[in-house]
C-alpha cells in the first residue's frame, strides 16, 4: 500500500518534530521552509513537562540537556547599571533552576530536531506554498519555486503569521489577539564579559535583557516595548523593523544604546508581536495547523516550544492511530490538546502581569522581589498517550 504523503510548511520546532514522528510512523514527509536553511537566532526557549517526555521518546533528551543554556543566574539593573536585584536560583527567561525544565537556544533545538529525521524527510528550502486546492481526495499545492505537486495532507507549521493558515482559513485578523507588546532578539558580542548570566533592565514601557550564549562568546539581546495597539509594519522589511526597535529602545539607558549598534548588522534579527492565535477548529479538510500557526501562546507563555513539540507528537500519533484518515485524526488531535493549550495561553496573561511587576513597569514603577512561579500544574496538565 502506498504511504500517505504529508507536506509540512515550516521547519521550526513543530515542523521538525512532526517530520520525525510522521516519518517514523511510515508517512512520506516533505518539509517546505521559506528560509534558505534552518533559521538561525532566537532567544532561549523552554522545553517542559510532556515536551521533555516527547524528547525522551525521540531519543534526544540527553543531547537536549547537554545543549541547555546553563545559566548561573540573573540580575536586574537600573538605567545607570546599579544592581537592584540578583538571583542564583533562577532566571526570568528560564524559571526556577530547581525545575526539571530545559532552557535551550532556539537554533540549537531546531538543529537537534532536524538531525533526527533529515535522512527520512525531503526538504525544500528557500521555497513557500503559494496556493492550496483541495478536491476531497488530495491537496494540490503550488510553490514559489518547485513544480506543483499533490499531497494527501498538508500541515501548516509556519509560525504565528502562518501563510498556510491564510490560504486555508482566511485572514489573520480573524484569529490573532495582540497582547500589547513587541519583542526582538539579536546577537551581539559579549562585550560586557558576562559569565553565563542574564541582566534585565526596563524603563517605562521598553527594555529587555542581555543573556550570554555560546560559551560566553556572545549575548542574545532581548529588546521589547509595549504598544496598546498593533503597529502596521511590513513583515518583510527587516530594516524598517530594526528601526522600530532602535527608536523604541534608544533612550532606555543602561547598555541598550551601545548594544543597539550591533542591531544593524545582526543576521539573526527576529522581531514579532506578542500575540496569540485562537481558532475554534484547527483544521480545514485535509489541511491542519500545528504549533504557533494554530494556537500560539506568545513568548510570554514560555510554552510555545513545548506546545509545538507535544502537538507534533499527538498529531502524528493520531494520524497513525487513524491509519492516515484525517477525518478521525484531526478532531482527535484537537480534543487531546485543547485543555492543555487553553491553560498555557492563559499562562501568558498571568506572566505578563508578573513580568511587568518584577521589572519595574508595574504600579508605581516599583521593583518587586522576583519570584519564580510554580508552573508545574499547567505545564504538566497533559499526559501523553502511547501510539
Ligand atoms: C527566528 C525565530 C526566532 C524566535 N525567537 C524566539 C524567542 O527568542 N523566544 C521565544 O519564546 N520564541 C521565539 N520564537 C518563536 C518560537 O520558536 C515558537 O513559539 C515555538 O518554538 C513554536 O514553534 P513553531 O514551530 O510553531 O513556529 P516557529 O518556530 O515560528 O517556526 C515557523 C517556521 O516556519 C517558517 N515559515 C514561515 N513562513 C513560511 C512560509 N510561508 N513557508 C515556509 N516556511 C515558513 C519559518 O521560517 C520558521 O522556520 C522564534 C521564532 C522564530 C521563527
């Protein structure tokens, strides 16, 4: 019997993990990625709860732990650099060191996941889907570069601004919720000589953190600002986005003005809104969404990566259980994850208030004692099935 063919749009965390699981279950997998190679950059992301179990079942948990950011702690400083708070018990980005969670740079995680199934997956880099047409039997796909092809199923794992979602579900405006801020991440040399350390600084509605990476040779600058209304900007115009970040962060003090000099040449610059995606149904016919494309929680949830890894495991498992019948598998996938996703999306809203209070943007601009909350209930609210 011919195996079911699946096109995955997006070689991010979700798409790469799904390729591993589907290939292992005997599906024929093609991944199309808009970037010319795996996308570099990104701050640290967290792998928690059932996502650690997924990593273990993929046989990469040990490697994942070996690639962990391994921070010693964090401090919070004022505009002149005066330390207001310090902790060696955890960081604002990764949480409590006592938790079993793994904090890892996004590019290291993508590289690790890619290697798990690269030999069993067809990759089309530097390409993108331009049209999808479903005829009840299959999906006809047109690409920017590759010749048109048909697939049995298509998975949109192409992130918050998913192009697949736009093609199969309609405009983004109908499902996106702006959480009131923007985040950018870029790499700079570790000119401050920080040692496995994170420094946070916030002035009013703008600020962020410096975090060491790659054996202290570099820092990932995490620069954010709040805007009550979404900004209208061109998602493809990187220079304009860099200017936006520059204009919002130039006056926040501490080391930001100096770090922003590295912004212009940063090849791994990432900029996006803190937003969530809410859809009543995660599939349309033979097209289904995974990770940020279907149920983004925003970086404020700290759970986007775990949701994408768990989502990949469950989607592939349900497709295996239903022998490729999407009419059974897609609703089962959503049913299995719905509560877990809702809890994690809610976590973003809780975290937003907590971070504002703890970095000095809360009421009265006071700096509260940094508490690393117990996330375990939400984070572990899903028990993985065996497929
Ligand atoms: C460059 C980058 C940096 C990030 N940095 C952070 C961070 O610092 N902190 C944080 O919490 N989260 C960050 N995120 C988001 C985080 O990676 C996700 O929330 C999480 O890992 C879930 O991943 P995902 O696979 O659903 O989506 P993503 O990780 O966003 O991956 C989506 C993939 O789809 C690709 N893609 C997009 N459009 C198309 C298209 N039209 N055709 C084909 N491919 C397409 C993208 O290039 C990307 O490789 C970042 C995402 C990206 C892309």
